């Protein structure tokens, strides 16, 4: 995995991130943690780990990921959550698939996939947004809001991503489809997060994503 960089957006993850970094510390890949400079508690919690820390010049999940992606120099990168919900044992399988595709999207809803963190509400929302993405943009995905995504770094950088918030999760496949980049999805088993609450608000962030998708569809 020496050609892989994990991009880890973190916001107030002092309880979770040390455990995540401990679990992946022996992986031979680069690790970039992106957070706000005033998040002193999280910064202090990871000071003994061999990671590159990047401070956001803005705010939001998308902003953190865009800055992380722009600082990757390996052939491949993977978006990797700081809350412990992604299983690092799945990385090699995702990387193997990525030899043939620009992106590989992990999915909680394919055969042999699962989630310990999903609720009825979030699962329903994910299925609705996935359906809309497939219909409006001719995508072929089963879990559009799950950001466990690995891809070729050069392909990521060509996407010209702009969303500072959680709309980035749908902007990635929409832009990839528009640019005729290749992708697939593979089963994943999401784990229960270690600590803290979800950063996504099902209603307010869901409305933002819906408006974003409709706006992109109208602009096609």
C-alpha cells in the first residue's frame, strides 16, 4: 500500500481518532489528517502518531477533503473516516479493484454488505438519494452517500470539486460520470462508530444534498 494515502477528515474526534490511527499505524501507506486549527483537543490526542496534519483554510467536511486531496502525492488515495466506522481490513480489496477503475465506491447495500451504524432513517435517505442519483445522472451505484471511496489520485484531482459540505459525497460520482471516468462499487461492512454523534444532520444536510442534485440536473 505504499502508493496509497488515506485522507482523514476530522472534527472533534479526540475520542475516536487515536484508536483509528492505532489500528492503521502498521499499514505502509501515508496518512493525512485534515482538521481545523482551533480543534486543539483532537490535535493533542494524535501528536504521537506519524501522520501529516493539515489545517483547513475553511470549514466543512467537503472543504477538509478537498484540501486533503490536493495534498496527496501517491498514485492512489482513499477517503477514510476518523470515527472508526471504516474497516481498514477492506482497504487492500478496494485497492485491488482500483487497478481497473478510476474509483471504487464501498457499499453497505450490496450482497454480503452491512452496517452497524445505519438507522432506519439514514438507510431510507441513502436509498432515496441513490435512486435519484441513478435516475437523474445515469449512475450505477448502490450507496451514493457512503464516502468510503478509493481512487486514482490524478482522477480525483481532475474532478474540480467545490462543495465545502456533505454535498461532496454526491459531487464526486456526478463529476466522475460527467467526465466519463470509470467506477464500480463493492460490498463493505460499516462498523459502529467508536464515539460521538454523526456529523450529518439527516434533515438539514439532506435538504442541501437534494437541492444540490436538482441544481446539477437542471444545469446538465
